[in-house]
């Protein structure tokens, strides 16, 4: 193996190093709480992989992260940041739910396909607002998507407390803010007798489709071009604004689809605890972590989502067994983001060295060629 | 009757402007020097928690405030290290700081406090004589000390930015880092300074919520207030006085929203809660077409040409 390949492999391992560093700090935090980290991690691993059900729960937890992560990948490749995963998940879930509540008698497969498509469209619409404002009004997309998250969450809470509340809740007088259970016709098929559902397969298919879109089509090429150099794209006649909006719409479409799948694949209804992440469980943010951890590559996001899904599922068990609040994972996720984005420095530094050695080699080559002549 | 309602709303708008002011004045300093810190909300949450916890343990409000400033400084140092020294992509690193602050403050709250409880925060400090002036005195001079601090911070920051050599250096580093560098201004030191001071102010902003305005801590107490504070910097076009106007706009929206809820007006509370976020988007869109340009080096790490 030559020196250059070795360096490249080392670069690929950076996110893993960032993950381990975050885990080390997590271990210190656990120890500071007066709990044996080994016992804590054992319960975490058992919770995530200990049985077929645990493993299935991990995959179920990872699925929305993958959808969000894929959306983030597309947006990021176009040079825009979509932090609106929370809101787009809500829009997708909400629209699919409302559709299923209104057309419970459609044949199952039609109901499933239509509710997923509507979730996809509504997610695309919600992200499209931020894309439009970014492209044509130069509104900072990070701020606008975060504001859209809150608007979506409060809008959902309003609907769940009134117009679409489960009639049974009103009858019983308990007024729990959730919808009725959706028609069983709309349930996504299960894969094995666990909570694992067909949505995971859809997610993986879409990961491959996103890869093909970004690296094997003209649209994808232009999206990446806009992300790398706006001036060069404009100079070569690419409509930069159009592709920014398009990237946002595609991004939101994937996330909205993920939200719809959460409803018809897992919960079969929509509910809230009144907080802004009541339904999503912060998947809109955790998906960003998955995308960064997967090197902003759609295929890399698959194992990254799985790992984060395992952390989240295991953390629930850890909370029950050793009373470490699962909020720990939130803190670790923040650290992973910081370490991954901070370690880009090493990558840039290395690529500079490589460029220099390449230049030196080139100039040597030229000299040799001259000498030959 | 109507007059007392209006006085009440203005008075609470002045009070509610406090966290926005501290956070967005701090962010203005950072952005003027070229660093976009989107993690304000996370730092505010940490400041709010640490201040609240210190007060429950020691009973001292000033120790609580001091703890919030310290935690803000530590977070500022972290943000500066990642953005200035490691030259990270500032948008993502800010989200990282936010997720970290949100997670850590929730974790510490669950472990160290557990249930929602209230404390006695800073009480109103009546300024002798002028607080007796009818209406005017009641609105402006019967507030708590953090409110006075926030409003004094605006002219003070304006003075620093526009009338001192330090302010000149900060603006130079944000507008023309190459020129500033060639004149011997230490870019790294200036950016560290502004980001750390910004972190401290975000810490105070959080503390103003947990030990002066609401006197309570719960998970995600700020509900995105830190992001609105960043939006206010755009709104104020990097000028402290205009940032003040923006902060007052938002705090008035908040004050009216609270008044509507207290009155029991028949509007679902979710709609009134949504209001600040809708106003933020409208404001950002309306401001976008103005001629004012952000600092040229904003969001761009400095690379010395070789």
C-alpha cells in the first residue's frame, strides 16, 4: 500500500474517530454521574442489539433518520443547509394522517401509495418555502427552516387539540391530543413478526436513488456544481436559483416521505406531548448528525443512521436500567457534529499537502521530460 | 382602563426584550468580526440552566449570574476554537453547538433537578426619584437589574464599535481581514475576543430567562429564542441601535401574545405561540432586499495567502 492510499483511508476514518471521541466524553459524563460506565454501556448495547425485537426497534428508529439524512445530503451538495427536518417530518406525517382519516375505505395499496405521495409533496412544499426565500430573497436558510419547524409543530398541536382529535378522546373527556388510529388498510406491511416495517426497504431504495441522482444524472451534476462553485455554475449557464430551490424541494420530499412512513409504518396515528419535538423525537435534528457522520454521502448515511438508531434505542434501555436520562444521547450527538465538522481541518490540511506533493512530482516529471528531449 | 393595559404591555415588552438584547448584541459583535455563531440558543440554554441550578444551591442570584457568564465564556471559547482555529463550516458547527447545549442542559436538568420548580429571581429595582414619574417612571424605572443592564449595553456597544480603536479593529477584521492582517491586527485574537464575549452575553441572556423573567427552568426553555436573536442581527443590519428596535418589536409581539392568553381571548394558544416565528420569517424576507450588506468576511475563515 503506498503512502497516498494510506492517507486516504485514514481520512475516511475521521468520522469514526470523532464518534469515539464523543463516546469517550460520554463515558466521562456517565462516570461523573456516579454510574459504572461498563454497566451503562452493557445495557445500551443490550437495548439496541440484545434480541430480535431490540434489533428491529433499532432499525425502526434508524429509518426516519435515514430519510432526513438523505434530504440533508441533497441540500448540502447544493450548498444549502436544510435544518428544517423537524417541520418537514411533521408536514409529511400530518398530511398522510389527514388523508387516511378522510379516505379510510380506499383499497389498502391505493391508500398507502396516495398517503405516502401526499406526505412527500407536503414535505417538499414546506422545504420549498425556505428554498424559494433563499434563492430569490437571500434569506438565511438555517434561520428560515428553524422558524418553519416551530410553525409546523405549533400548527400540528393546534390540529391535534381540536379539528383532528380522536372523537373517542372527546367522548371520554380525556382530551389526549392525538388522532384516532388510522384504518388498518393503511398499515405498511411488516417484514418479520417485530415492529420492523416495509418503510426501511423504501428508505434504502431511496438512498440508492439519491446516489444515482447525484452522481449519475445531469440534474445531480448541476446540483453538486452549484454547491461547489456558484460563480462557475452561473458562468456555464446553470440557473443557480432554480437548482437551489430544486435541491430544497427534493430534500423536503424525502423527509416528508419519512414522516408519512413514521405514521403508517410505526404509530398508525399522530400525537403530541405539547413540546415541539413531541411527535418527531428530534429525528429532524438527529438526521443531520447521521448525514454528517455518513460523510454527506447517501450510501454512507445508511450505516450512520443505523448506528445513531442503535444509540437512541439503547439509550431508552439505559434510562430504565441505570437511570441515565436518554438526553445524554442528545449531548453526544452535538459533540459528534462538532468533532466531525472540526476535523474537516485535518482533511483540508492533508489535501493541501497532497496537492503540494503532486505539484512537486509534476514539476519533477516535467524536468525529467525536458532532460529526455 | 385602556391606558393601564397599554402601560402593562409596554412595561412587559421592555422586560421581555432583555434576553433578545443580550443575545443579539453578543451575536452582533461576533458577526462584525466575521464569525457567524448559530449556536446562541444552545449557549442560552446552558446559561439558563447553570444560573438556575446555582441559585437553587447557593441562594445567591449574583453567583447564578456569574456562573452563567462563565459557562457562556467556556462555550464561546469552544465556538471560537472550532470556527476560528479549526476553520469549520460555521453553519453546521453552530447547529452542533445548539444540539450539544440543548442535550447537555436537558441531561443536567434531569439528573440534578428533575422536576420543574420555581425560585425567587431578581426583583424590580426602583430607581430613586425617576421611578416616581407617572407612566414613564413606571414603565422604564421599575424593572430588574438585568433589564437596565441590557438597555445600557446598547449605547456601550455602539460606543465600542464606532468610537474606539478596538471597534475599528473588529470591523476591519470582518470587512477586510487581509488589509487588517497586513496592518498588524491579530485576526485570531480579535475573533476569539468577540466570540467569547458573545458567549458570555448569551449566557446572561439565558440567565435573564431563568432567574429574572420566568424564574423557572425546563427542557428547551428558550424555544428557539436564540435563533430569533441571530435573525435580529440581520434585522438590525449589524447596528446596536437597530438591533434594539428589532428586540423591542419581538418583545412587544411576545407581550401582546401573553396578554391575549391571560385575557382568555378565544384564539387557540398555538396560533399566538406561532406568531414570533412567522414574524421572524417575514422580517428576514423584508430585510433581504435592502442595500445593507453583511460584513464581507462573515462566515469565511481567514487564510493568510502565501
